[in-house]
C-alpha cells in the first residue's frame, strides 16, 4: 500500500453470509461474495485498500474490531441483528477511536419496529 492511501475495513455481522439465499425479496439476490468483490473493485479504482470480514459470532467481530486499531483508517459495518442489541460491539467500535459508518442492505426504518433502534447511530 502506497503512502497516503486509505485503509477501510468492511465488517458484516450475523447471517449476512446468507445474502442471495435469505429472503431475496428483502435482501436481494446478490451474494456477500459478489458485494465484497464489487466494493473491492471500487476501492482499487479509488486507491483505497479494502479488507472484508464476516462472522456470525459477536465475540469474533469484537476481537476483529480490536485488531483494526492499527490496521485500518475507517470502518464500514453492517452489524446485522447486532445493530439492535449489541452494546458490547458499540463499545468496541467507540473504544478503538476510528471513524465508522453503519450500513445496511435493507431499509431498516421501513421494516419491523424493533429494527428502528440502532446501538450505533
């Protein structure tokens, strides 16, 4: 990676490994692998290094976040269902003091009421 380039970490939480299979009427037909490849191609075209990580385990995601403290400049995270429940993941993100942005595949505000609250917003 050349000096001055940016390092962005993409983190996907529980069940996002099922994209393309799980409820395509809500989440679409693209797999996580296709989404990651498209984002990696875009990152390369912008001179950005992108790393991708997905886990169905909250502790593994938290451990990964801790490791990004010196390995990334910013984080894009789709916490999946942890969006609405995980104080621990929120604390990990705040604790490493990197900028992060919460992203989702679906419009959480157009879905069930319990999805309207985010621990990260």
